[in-house]
């Protein structure tokens, strides 16, 4: 149960603070190459999400990163930043 308590606190405090903002919010730093990320997957519990490292970025027409390549232990994949 301590893991679930930790996850609840971490997801509410840390993740909410660092999530990608909407247009009405203060501008946040774009994701960078070599940043560590968690790969969000709705089919598995959050404590089992994979860890990956950004290897390439693909900005949209507004120069904000929308899609990235992520290197994981099992290979490399392309993900939208909303799934990180």
C-alpha cells in the first residue's frame, strides 16, 4: 500500500506540475533530447510503466515538440508527448 500512496502523491504533485500546459498557462520548457520519461499506458498500472530516454524530437508548425522517439530497454518507438 505504501507504493500506491507514493504513486498517488507523486502523480498529483510532481506530474501535474510538470505536465504540458495549455495555451492559457505560463510557457514551460520543451522536452529535450536525453530527457528521461515514463511511457504512459492505460492498460497497465502506473507502477509498471516503462522508462525511456528521448532520442529524437519532431516539432509541430508552432515549434513545440509534439512527437518524440523514445529509446527503451526493449527498443525504440515513436510516441506523442501526451503519452509520456
